[in-house]
């Protein structure tokens, strides 16, 4: 009851919100009453909103229903107007239809007239029907003035859809004339308005397969657009396709006949001998040659030749590239050796235009803008047809450009995460797998075009350059350790060897592209070792190593054994002491580790770089020992230095030289000379001088 009174109060015409709130505040006992009143007002607001939504929805449904009824009424009025127009045309044509020399009207109310030109009295009836219909089409009055012999062949209502066959665009009325196709849209006062005019020579008709709910459709192809129409049923669609096909054939025959008449009128009359009276026989050998040329003239009146330009348009529109090229091959075989007459030139001009269009479509299929999914096999169809068209060079160029984009995209999509070696494994797998697939597909597609293989080698080098850029950026630019770089290069070399299965060896190209970065890495690591050795030399006290525990001693023994030092046992003393200095042992381990990692990176172009780096590193240690031996005055410490020098010259340098020769495969003359020149020679046992 209170809610109803509140609703009436809020709905009253003289309601003042400010006065109402002020009065309510004065009458309430506290905050609780105001909250309860606010809740009641909110409930009324929600109920009012729901009621308003229901009313709007109900009114909207009624509006839709009314609009639909209006649309139905408009359609019925339009159909009624069209029926009346057709009945008028039939009544006007009825006297002529009763004559024995006239054909009947086609079923369905569509007027049909013979395709041949009529010059008798009965031939005026198509003109009357055409005049009657075109009077209803706004903008089509000039058609009869332009060509008085133009005839109406067929007409009827069609539904137009967009090119995707999904959205209905409009209802149209289409007129098929003897030389063109008119498309009209509903105009004012039940008539039509001319929307488009297409010449029969410039259009192609495509039968669109039924894909429910889209059915009974056909497509009109023109340059540069296409339109899709839907017939009332399958019977009407069939009639449209048949009439369009017959009209195009008739148009082609009449045009050919007209050109032949023009050529005959322009040609000079054949010479006749005075003795010939009515006979064309002559002893002139040139006239015999003319007869032979007449016999050699190729027949272009065949149905498949007349329909060839249209069939090519259909094949291109339906992406039947193989069918289009088959038609071109058939034509080329038929015209092989034929004289180049004017009709042949005109036919070739029409066909060349279609070949250009087909080539453009195939080029677009291979463009990098298209989807790159499917790998190299996805390009096989377009490549094979371009080769059949005699475009091998262009097909090769586009195929390689497409694959270059695919490789670049695959490399760019790799996520740089985790360890560097893991990323390099992924990078090599993606790149070399794609390169192998591309090589196999190239060999299959261009098997008969040996001239294209040089282009593939050039492309392989550019692709390898792309790979090395990504490889070096991750391995060398990020300042990874030499051991990590060596493992990464080893992985790349192993993948390169897989390409040798198909006769493609890119190892040399990989070496050439990596040599600069590897040289820089070797020089950088060499400088690190030299700086570390110099730092240890500056703090050298020439004291024996005390490893404290047997475990530490055993670990050092294993490390040196893995480096190739087999006589370490003779330098071990009692209680975990070693008769070598920390500096010499550290230098030995660091130098041997550098040599092992460098040998993993080795290829002939790096021979002198590695050799010079080893000589520089060894000279730092040799010079330090020589200097310490000459400057030390204490006899016991001097003997200890001499013992370290013997270990360095007769053990470490021998192992370095031997390991280098094993890894490289040829002797290292510089290392051998360095070891011989640096051998310790005692000039005088009592002297403090030594020669190194």
C-alpha cells in the first residue's frame, strides 16, 4: 500500500524532488528511516526500468513485423507491375505470334526471339517488344538509336548477391540483347533504372556450384569486376546459362563473318588470263601458290577455339591453373606451323591478354604476401604452371624469394630463452630443415632447367648469411665463453653435413661467414689468458703447492691427466705437497683448455690465427720464468724455479705441440722452434746467469 502511494506521488505532475526530500528529512526519526525509504525508491526505479524495457521490446517487435509486411506488400506490387508489363508485351506480340513463320514464346513469360537477323515484316515484332520493355528502363532509351538491328533475346528477374555469396544485395531485372547484357534495378513508379551494360564480347559466364542455402546461382565475369545472380529455380538458371552461351556464340560468328566480309572487300581481285573464259585455271605458278596458301589456312571456326578466351577467363576465375595451361598447350599445338593470318593474329592477341592475367595470378600466388604455411610444397602448383608457360626464370626467382621470406619469418619467430646452446639447437633445426626441404623441392620442380641451379646456389649463400647473422648475434655478440661458442659452431657444422646427402655442401660458406667472428673470439680469449697470466706472474712467490687434502690432490691429478700431462706423479711430494708453483699449474690448465676449445673451432682459414695466439700465450710464461731465473739470488728458490722451467719446456710445450698437430693434421713448425729456442741451458753451474 505504501509503495503504491509512493508511486502515485512520484508520478504526479507537480512533483518537486527538492521539497519532497526536505519534507522527508524532517519527518524521519533517523538514518534507518531514510535508508528504508531510499530502498523503496530504488525498487520502484528498477521496476520502472524493467517495464520500460518490456514496452520497448514489444514495440520493436511490432515495428519489425510492420516493416516486414510493408516489404511484402512492396514486393507484391512490384511483381504485379512486372506481370502487367509482360502481359502488355504478350498482347502486342500476339498478332505476329499467330503467323506461321513466327516461333512461340518461351515459357515463364520471358520473350525469346531468333538469333538470326530478320529483315522481313515479322522481324519488326522483336523491335516492338524491345521498345516496349526499354521504355520502362530509365537511361536505356539510346540503345535502339545506337543499333536499330539490336534484338531482345531473353529477360527476367534475378536476385543479386555479393561475391562471397553470403549477403543479398538487391533484386534486379536483366535483359539479354543480341550484343550486350543490361542490368536494371527497380526505379520509380514500377519501372526500372539502368544499372550496368556489358558487351557480350567482354564477359564470361560461370556456373556456380550449389552450396546450400546458396543455390541456383551463376556469375558474370567482366573486367575488372564480377557479379553473382540467383535465379528463381534450377530450370530458370539453366535457361539463362543456355541463352547466354548461345548469344555469345552467335555474337562471335557474326563478328567473324563481318571481319571476313571486310577483308574480302579490301582484298584486290584475283588476276585472270585473257584466254580463261569463266575458268579459274591458270599456268601461273604464283596462282598455284595462292591455292596452296588457301589450303594451308587454319580453321578457326571450331567451337573450342571460339570459346577459348571465355574458357580461359573461367579457369582463371576458378583458379583452375592446370586447365588454363592445358587449353593454351592445345591451342599452341593446333596453331603450330600455321600461317600468321589476320584472324590468327587477333586470336593470339586475345589469348596473350589471358596469358598475362594468368601469369599475374600465378605471380601473386608465389608472392611473400601470401600465407607461408605448407612449406615449399605449397608453391609447387604455381611454379609448375609458370614453367609450362615458359616463365622458368620468373618461377625460380619468385620461388626462392618466397622461401627466403619463409626462412626469415621462421628465424624471427624463434623465442630467445634458456641457454644459448639450446637456442642454437632450435635455430639450426629450423634453418637447415627448411633449407633441405627447399633444396629437394627445387630439384623436383626445376629438374629440367639446369640453368636455374646457379640461382639456387646464390640464394643458399644469402640464406646462410641470414642464418649466420642470427647465430653470431646470439653467440658472439653476447660475449659467450669460448667453450659455449665452440659447442655452437660444432652443432652448425654437423647440420651442414646433412645437406651433403643431396649434394649441397655449404660448410665452406659457413666457414667464410664465421671466420671474422671466430677470429675475434680467439683474440679476445687469448687476451684474457695473457692478462690473467701476467696478473699471476706479478704475485708469484715461487712456493710449492700445498693441496691440504688427498681429495684435492686427486682432483688436480685428474685435471692434468685430461690435459695430456702424464708425468705429473714425479712432481708430487709427501703430505699433499706438489713441487710446482701455483702460477705454472694454472697456466698449464688454462692453456690446454684454450687449445681444446680452439681446435673445435678450427678450419684452415684459422690456422695462423690459432698458432700465433698459442705462441703469444706461451711467450708470456717463458719470459716470466726466464726473468725470474736470472733475477733470483737464493739458491733453493732458484732450483725450484729451474724445476718449474723444466716442467714447462719439456712437458707442457711438448703436449701443446703434439695436441695441436693431432687436431690440425700437420706439424706446427713455430711451436717446435719455440720449444727448442726456449730450452734451459746452464752456462756455468756456479753462475747466476741462464740463457733461455
